[in-house]
């Protein structure tokens, strides 16, 4: 009889522990979200370049920020994300000189072979607000999962720098009003676990509507391809 009582008490204890564990898991699941810091390294491309303009060298972009995750379904694997971040981009180009003439920044076609050019690039630094629709296979206890995050990103230009170095001299222009202050485009991040492919497709031009090259509007946009890392 005593043995049966001990077995019964043990069974009740196990059931109680299991019930508490399930309750704790349910509570964790109730508040589960994927709030994340993100870091990205990209190769920055110039889209819709004017004829005669090319890119050389590695044009790198570095992006860092935080995204707040707001699940919209019971399983909490579909969510809306909104965040705040910073972005630094460098674009190496060839055969275009950004210079100041009569207190006005102009874009001039050159043959770099004639000037022994060692550096010709421009840099942009932005504060960005990403907005994402997020789908993943994660749970409250699974940290390695598939994800597809697609959305929209708006960036505000806080600094721009154009640099040119050659045998004839150096040119450096900071914070020119020829750069469009508001940048926006579509984004996509997809992958498994730590490694995620990332793409940004710019919808508006890097330079303002008054910028021209060889008499044509300078409608160059940004495309950024690289890796995205999410940090819980």
C-alpha cells in the first residue's frame, strides 16, 4: 500500500512539473518576438549609369541598426518589423569627375587614362528607417530557422563626400546639394540561421533632378547586394 502511495505521489509530481513547464512555455510563446540588431555588408552598384561611365574596384556598403518585431498571427511567425539604423556607402566610378565650377557642382566626362587617376569615388552616409513584412519558421526556443523578410527602406542623407585624386591634383567636395537628401527603395533578406542574402533596390536617384551629365539627366540609382546578419 505504501509503495502505491509513493508511486501515485511521484506521478502527480511529474504531471505537475510537466503542466508548469507547459504553462511556462505558453507564457514564453505569448510574448515571443524577433527583436533584432542587424548588420549588413554589401557590394554597392550604380544602376542606370550614363553611357561611358563604369565602376571599378570594390564599392562597399556597411549597415547597422535595430528592428522591432511585431507578430500579427497566433504562431507569431509572421510579423511587421520597423527599425532605425545607419548606413555608409562608397561608390567607385570611372570617367566622371565631380567638381565645383563657379560655385556650382558639375559632372564632367573625362578619360582617366589621360590623368593617371588613383581615386575617384563618392560616399554617402544615411540614417535609415526599414519597414519589413517578416515570415520565418522560428519558435520561442528555435534560433536556427528559415526566414524571408521583404520590405521598404527610407534613408535620410546626413553626409556626402566626393573624392578625386590624380597627377593633376586632388578634388574633395563635402555635402553637395547635388545629392538627393531622401533615398528610398525595396529590400529583401532571405536565408537560414546566421547567413542571409540581402538586397536593396533603389527607387529614386542618388543625385537631384538638376544633376546632368553630357546634357542628360543623371538618373543613377543604387543597388546593394550582400549579406545580412541578425543578432538576437
